[in-house]
C-alpha cells in the first residue's frame, strides 16, 4: 500500500479522500490529503536569565547573601568542602604515586628528617586529618537522619555541636600521634 501511495505521489497524482486497495492483502486503506506549509524559523531572542524571568513576571529567588549564617547551613557547606578536600587528597596521592620518582613513604620520611619541629608537624597532621574526621562524623550524622532519627530542630543543632566536638577531638588525637 505504501508503495502504491509513494508511486502515485512521485507521479504527481493528487489524492482526495480516496479509498485505495492494497495489492498484496486486498485490504482497503483510506487516504486523507495532507498539506504542509513551510515557515521560516524564528531566531530566539537573546535575553539573560533575569530578563526572561522579569518578562514572564516570575519572582526573584533570594540568594544566600540575604540570610545570616546558621549552624545547619554552615555544616552542610563545610561537609561538601571536606568531601572535595578528601577527593583532592586521593587524586593527589594517586597521581603522586604514578608520577613521582620515589614512593610516598620516601617523601614522608624526608619530611620527618627536615626537622620542622613538633608543632609544625602536628599542625600539618591536623590540617590533613580534620577533613577526614569532620566528613566521617558528619556522614554518621547524616546516616542517623536517613534512618529517621534526630530530625527536630533542637536535635539537629545538638547533633551538629556533638559532631563538631567529635571531629575536632579526633583530629587533634590523630595529629599528636
């Protein structure tokens, strides 16, 4: 049937509301005339996000800068930052193991032999340990939330302070070892 319609269209025949019979199956098919009109494509108007929202009369969303810092928002932002720092540690150590001519323990031993002093070494250890301990304890806090625990505002703030105390104390413990 399609072959019959295509050949008729190619031959320039015009179909009205006609009934065509399929040569193979003998079934009847009703053909409806269709006319397509070409239309030039419109160039999209170059407008910014804000201009589009003003044209559509959409309200502006408030930005972070209008809010005063709260414990919950600061802990959320710093959780993301420590996750990025831990990823940077992993990427840096992985690339260092591949690219550097010596092994990582060799560089750690060289750092210990540099006689930087106990305070400097402990500070460096704290800077390296804090993102790990913070992300660990805050991750446990999030797992507790996922299980439906400690979701009231009072409990959220309480677990935030407890998490900060645990993160700081465990980072200090790791840095003095």
